[in-house]
């Protein structure tokens, strides 16, 4: 538990913080530890077309359950052509917008720090958002404490957090190939499509938006379920897309990053193969 003790020490040294809270595994765990450390904390969630509505609601519910004040803000990343054009640095422009807003809130509330749920695993992946965090002085206590995703899930389970086994849920723009413009209409149909499939019982999957084609990535252990429910899946997806394909390679996080010319990490993996940030 030395890593947890180190995390609490890091948080206590901050005095008070605005916590970027997405409602996912990492940010919920960070919020819980901020509460346990005794510092003054304010959870803030961005509500924009880029984020699933269910995740925004979940963030508020988790903050309330943990006992930390929560605020929802609107961010305007879609109004920024550098974001909506969907280049490889898209995430930087989104996070730059978010962190600038969180920094203003911190100053208004007299809170010393702005913190996010980036983990030690994120150093191995393609994360333009980390550059934005650095530019705005945002700290990542989980990363500083050396905590990775597996450890965070394990500790979250011990703490009784319902997010401990929650699948990653990155922004909806991560379903769109780089270079394809991000629009509110495109994000909305992805969100509605995934919500519909979740209602059928799928758990770990992505609807990748390739224009007229929906490329469905499903966790391999759910292949049989997806095949048995194919008629219902087609019915749901064809409400939004002309064609539907099932990717036989199965679900893998950050799969669209493979289209970028990124170097492999020390283990030989292509950057972006393993994680999407939630």
C-alpha cells in the first residue's frame, strides 16, 4: 500500500484542488482518494457533444456518493477548427480548452491545483492531452505515484467503487478516423448508436464511424453474443448508418491510432494499441 500512501501524501501537499472528473475508473478513484486525504476538492465535468451523456450523469452521481461538490461546465471545443478538423493533435485542443476552464475555476475558488486522472500507463501511449496539461500546470497524482490502470482497478474494488470494472469510455471523437471532420451530428449518432447497443447487452465495444459505414469492434468474448444478436444490432445501427461491419480483429483500444506513423514502445507495441483515456 506504499503507492497509496504516496498518493495521499501528494494530494495533501496540494492543499486543495479542482479534479477533472469524467466518471471513469481513473478520475473516480482519484476523487475518492482526494476525499480520503482530507483536502478541499471540487469535481468538475465537461458536458459537451464529445462526451457521452451517460458519463456526465455518472460523474455527478459518483461525486455525490463520495461526498465531493460537483460542477458541470460546457466547453466549446467543436467551435475550434483545430479540434473539429480532427488532426492527430485533436486531443490537445480539447484538453487545452478544458484545462484553461478548470484553471479559471481553481483561481475563482481559491484552490491551488488542478489535477486529472492520467496514470503511469499513459506515458506509453499517444497522449497529446498531456502536453496541454503541462501548459496549464495540471498535475497527475496517479502518474506521480506510479499507479497504472490494473492497480487502480484493484484498489477501486477494495474501496467499493462501482467503477472498478467499468469499461473505458473515452470521448466520442475517438471513434472517428483522423482527418474526418468532427461534427455535433456525427458525435450524436455515435452516442445514440452505442447507447442502443449497450441496451442490447453489449459491454465492451466501439462503434467506429467511417461515414456511411459503422465498423463495430466487440470484445472477443462477446463475439458469440454479437453474432446471435446480429439482427437486432443491424436494426439499431442502420438507424444511423447505411452499412454495418463487424471487425473480426475484435475490440482494441485506440485502434484508429494505427493509422498514424507512431513508433512502437519498448515492448514492440504500436502506440495507441493498448489504452484509450477515460
